[in-house]
C-alpha cells in the first residue's frame, strides 16, 4: 500500500457533520456517507496550490477540468461525453430537485424503488409533486425488481423514474439486462430517467462493470439526466462539486432554466479538487477499493459470526454502505439502542420502510474504527 488508510484523522471538534452529531460523547459515527479517510494526496496538493494563489473569485471550469472528467468517463466506462452536455452543480441533491422541477408539474408523480437514498423520497414533496415507490423484493439473496408492481405503479401523472445506479443503500450494481428492461419501461411510458451515479467509481466486485444508463441507446440518452460527482469516491462531498450530463439540448435548456437564480455556482476549490480527482488519483482509488473490500469482508464475517439477529441479506457489490437487517432483534428503535452503546448508524426508516427493520452502516473508515464499532455492537446485543 502506498497510501495510508489505517490512521484515522481526528475529526472531533471540526466542521464534520458526521462527528458533530455526537459531540462530547464517545460515539463512533458510522452514519452519513462520508469516509474517515484523508482525501488523496494529489488532490490535497492541488487544493494547496490553488489556495496559495490566494484569489477566490467567481469560478468557471477550465478546459483541463472538463478534460479530466470527460477522460475518466471514456476510460472507465467507454462513454464518450460531449463537453456541451455538462451542467455543473453544487450538489447531487440539488440536481435531483432541479430535475423534478424542470420535468414535472405540480401534482405529477416521481417513481422510484424503495428503500432508497432518502432525498429520492423527499425531493418530490419540496415542489408539490408526489413520490410513488415500489418495494424491492429479496429473492435468494438478491434484491430484485418487482416488474409487475412497477408497471402497476405508473399512472398518467408519472413523469420521472429516479434510479440509483449503483444503489444506496442496497449496495447493488445493476446488470445490463435489468437496465435494458428498465430503459424499455421508461421509453414505453414516456418517462424521464434520472440516473444518480454518484457511487459509480466505488464498485467493489471487479466482475461487475458500472454501466452508465445513458449508454444503453441513443433513445434513452435523449431522455436521461445522469448525475455524477467526485464527492463520494474521493471524500470531498463538503466541496460541493457535481455534474448533470444531459445529451438532449432541449432537456438541458429546461434543466438550466430551472436552476436560474437559485442554484449557487461551483467554487474554484471545487473545480480544482474535481480535476485532480479524475486525472491524478487513480492509484489512490484502487487502494481505496482494496481497503473497502477488506472492510466489507471483515464486516460480513463479523456480522455472521458475532452478531446474532443481525443479517446481511445480499452481497455488498458497491459503495461503503451496508444495509443490515435487524428485525430479529425486536427493537422498536435500533438506532437509539446502538447509540446508547456508542455506535451511530442510519435509521432504515428514512429510506422508506418501517422503523426497526434495517439500519445502514458506513464502513468507509480505518479497520480499527470499524473493528471497535462492531465490538460495541456485539456488546449492545448482550444488553
Ligand atoms: C445516491 C446519492 N445521491 C446523492 C448523494 C448526495 O449528494 P450531494 O451531497 O452532492 O448532494 C448521496 C450521498 O450519500 C447519495 O448516496
């Protein structure tokens, strides 16, 4: 290993949301999706050089930033992205809200598969739209789509399908045949497909390629808004730099109109980090993936052997997020229970299911932190 994924940065007393939640308490926070790793040295060095310049005016991406992103899409996914398709955004959740406002009217429905990243469920409500959800089904250790339920959920008011590719919290990579069927479904019903691919550079199973949804056919590219960002992979979500990739000019114009006056500019520091991430940090990313694979296997083994009543129902194929079934523990509020035993997890209820069934655990941290958190969870089960 050339990079340090073992030394936990001390984030207590800093601006970290993740750690502030439990300020003054000895709780290990494994909830919100940022990692307890320093960002890649090449990215930090690029930021240091940018800070040294000392001027922080309104920013626009320079050509080398665009080249770095477009180059990564070509190299990693064989996706030729025309720079004209890019709309820079200060966050992915901003993108979800803009897509909703640009492509629907009040009262229209936004369809998704739940459980899912909470803003998929709450975004439609922000603008008087309706969230409709179809439940994932578990079949022989794999989360699957209930295609019949999905068909039945479509009404004349359904306008958007929100896809999480790869999926948070199920840590699942979409297979080509599933994406093809989903694309056919969206085209047949005239839906806009919004594909949130923020976790696409965090695939842990090397046999499973990330397939950008928009690459499946020119027809679906013309109806797809893809959202990507360096934030999860390179641990820079606090720098607020994301992209919408919108091949269709009319849809792009609608999207840009919906941002007018309310969406803030991306900062120069954000562009600098983004460029360095996509161009200079591939060796770091490969070691990160190896570290996360190790953590995932350690976690899966620990859960199976040491945490009776807690279950990982399906393999973790991507992300640093584990969706743990805790139903058998019979706890009304499992997050509160584990907090009492000094581990902070995310409540499955926010992802669109009844409280008490699942918690989400973020294993993007040094092994020692994960080991200590799991030991605390083991003790919590004995109480
Ligand atoms: C699927 C997904 N989309 C978006 C986000 C957040 O994006 P941002 O912080 O850029 O708004 C997350 C964060 O965990 C996520 O998991």
